């Protein structure tokens, strides 16, 4: 795979991570309005289940393709893809922080 392809695909994965996290954050931010006031055992259970699902989805987006590349013999590309994805996520963090402080 070309270096340009790795960079663009890793950007796509980082963007999907950002979109997924934004959706989960929106649900958590508006949880009481959406679900009402939960005063029983199910509230913490639902939050922990959401955490497990989120960890699986984000883990697959960040580590899935690098693992496939690594086990198919493209070890250098796997580490590059992982590195590019993490750099893109860091850049997104910088933009979110800048937007938050600029507002």
C-alpha cells in the first residue's frame, strides 16, 4: 500500500473514531433528557455496557487494520498505519481543544 493511501485511510479511521465518540458523548450529555432519571441498578449497568461496546468499536477502528496488516506480513505498514491514526487523533484533539478555548 502506498504511503499516501495509508495516510488517507488512517485519517478515515480517526474521523470515524471522532464521530463515534461525539455520538456517545452526546448521548451521555443528554442522557437524563433521553432516558429520564434512572434510580435503579440498570443505570450503571447500561453505562458499563456502553463502555465495553465503545472500547470494542474504537479498538477495532484504531487497531483492526494494523493487526490485519501485521498478520498478513506487512509489519512496517501496520506500524505506520497505527502511527498515522494516532497522529490524526492527536490532531483532532488539538482542534477540539482550540475550538473549545476559542469559543
